[in-house]
């Protein structure tokens, strides 16, 4: 159980929503979406993980995003920033990736803390932390009909979220560390881990490299 009730300040939630919303808005611009598509993809990416957390796992009243108008305002802000500064941001993709790493770290902690406060056990709470951090990107990729990045080998991302979620639960539950200190330490460690993965291009690898066979028709002949 949670040793101490602690909520990260709303500015942390909003900051993470803005950062992820911006990635969704940039993805929409690259696909030449209109204003509706731009806002929808930014919204899903920015708060999708939180909606999954509150609607599927915690189910304790309305989702947090619907209890504060500020969430929608920061999504609108993310859309505006993408519209007016999108080209400059794209030229600074590596720097922006480091900023995104901070959002990942915050959302991992938020997901675990809210889950523990809702009475979830430690392992499910860690799972929710990962979903909170990666869920928005997963929904974004599904909406634009792309194979979700989180499923493919690449730079440590979901792994960074798992490290952060597990570390926070370990510090607070097992080591009885004060929740504010555990949260801040976890955010720093998760951010550094993700930043190192970006800097040195640390990547996951496929479990098995099975060759893809050509599709065959019912008579056993390859399809043209």
C-alpha cells in the first residue's frame, strides 16, 4: 500500500500532456490533416495514456482530464506551437526527444502513484505506469494506421517507462521513501536513462529473426 498520500503538482501533468500533445500535432501536420485531425491526434497523444489509466484500470469517477479544463487548453497550445513553429521543431528533433523523455518520466510516476492510491497492487500499478507513459503514442500510431513504435525494436522507450514505474514503486513501497522524494528521484533517473539511450542509440533487439515467407494461395502457389 501507499505509505504517504502525494500528488504531483498539476503543472507536471499539464507539462507532460503538452509535450506528448505536441508530438501528436507534429504527426498530424506531416500527414496534412485539417484542424479537426490536428486537434484529435494531439489530444489522443497527449492524454490518451491517462484516459486508459482512469477509464480502464482505476475507474474512480470521471477521468482526470475531464476534471480540469487546463488539459484541453494545453492541447490547444500544443497545436498552435506545432502550427507556427513546426518546421523549427523538426530541425531540432534530437533536442525535442530529450524534452519528450521528461514527459515520459513524469507520466510513468503519475500512473504508478494514482494506481497505488486507488488500491492497486504493486505489479499492476507498474503496468499502469507504463501504459500511462506509452498509451498516447500507441493510440496515435493506431489512428494513423502505423505499426505501433512501442512494439518494434528501437531505442529504449517502453523499457525506460518500465524502469521508472518499477523504481518508483520500489522506492515508495519497499524502501518506504517519502513519496515526493521518490517521485523526484524517479523522474531524474528515468529521464537520464532515456537521455542516455538517445545519446548513445541504445536499442532493443528482436527476440527471433524469423524470415518472412511469401503469401501462398489455397493451391500452394505463391500469390502474385
